[in-house]
């Protein structure tokens, strides 16, 4: 009976949350191509004001931060009548650099702990999702 409770309360919710993470990762991946060519004004409308801006000649880079979720795993061990466990959590976040040449986006790059093995970039989706159509 305890194994069923563990399955219901820990394993099933993790699978459901992982499905959302994969969908966010797809949005983030799509943004890296669909945002190419849009204007600075469009980026302001869909992402808001950048945290930092760097300029060098005709090239401009805007920096955004996104996410900040904690992701982890829970391990449980059963010994006759006793159950014990451990947990491992890491903070995930995304730094987004958008490069413009003149007034148009030429590159969207992500860095940081942006997601898991199957969900790379998922933390970036929080900031770029309004830019994806």
C-alpha cells in the first residue's frame, strides 16, 4: 500500500510536470528561429524592457533573465516497516541574449541551467513565449 501512495503522490505528478517542461522547451526552441528579423519595438512589446543593453557600432545586445524554478528528484527506500528517502534540488534559470543588427533581431541565445535532458531551454520560455506565434 505504501508503494502505491508513493506512486500517487510523487511519481505521477513528476511525469505531469515534466510534460509541461517539454512543451516550454519547444516554445523556447521555436523562439530562437521565429524571432529572427523582428524589430526592437516588437521585442519590447513581447518581452518588456531588457535588464541590460550593450552597443558596439550597429550591433546591439539585450539581456533578459527568465525562470528560476527549482527542479529535483525524490528517492525513497523501504526497509520492512520503515520508509526513508532523500531529495536533490537544483535551481534552473535562463539568461537570454538577443542580438540586433540595426533594428532587427539576428540571434537569440540562451545560457545557464535552462532545463533538463529532455527540456533544454524550458526556463527561457517564460520570457520569450509572448514572442512566439
